[in-house]
């Protein structure tokens, strides 16, 4: 019997994840350091809380840095594509943040696009979270990760 020409495709069945967790990063336009402020951070987290209802995406842990955000998310049934969810989240946060920062903020909040990565195990989630949690320490903003006020968890993924 000859080799199965589709054998390599069957391997994909073993790596398919039923409810994958994604790690996403979005940067501010021209890397402006405007996110790590209570008013803006509140807007970002409120919009993440609304993501389940609006977009069918669950947001887990997050870290808001001055010029970028990291967050973990997972899809629900009938969800929008990840790219559509992030695009719409950026639109909502931009409208609200621009209004909140009207006198000192930019008209454009986010860089185009974002980075995403699919996590393949509980271990990689924990490892990636620890790395992300240490970002403010590596950036010299604080001495201990637990002291960073712009981090948290919306839902347990």
C-alpha cells in the first residue's frame, strides 16, 4: 500500500485545541506612553469585561504597560474572529480614551495590527503570565511585579 499523501494532515488533529487560550499584545500609536493611567486603564478593563457579551470573547489576565497591553483571551461559541474582536475593542477603547484624555491625549490611540500567539498548555499559560507580569519590573517601573497597579484578571481562563 503506498504512503498516504494526507498523513501529515492527520497530525493536526492531535494539536487541535477545543478552547484555545490566546496571548495578545497591542501597542499604542507611535508607542506613546499613555495607557498606565487610572482613567485609561479603567476604560481598557471595562471594555475587556464587555467582550464576552459584545464579541463572545473571554478575557483573562492582563498587564497594561505605558505604551502597550498584554492580555489572554479565549473564544466562546459563535464568536467573532480574534482579529475582528481586537479591532472592535481598539475602536471602543479609542473613542472612550480620546474623550477622557481630550486635553492631553492623542486622536489615535493604537498602532495598526496586533501580535497574537496560541498557548498550547496550562504550563505555557503560567509561564507566559509570569513573563508578562514581570514586564514592569524589567522596564524599571517598579521593584516587585505585585506592586504594578495596572494588572489583573477579568475571568479565570
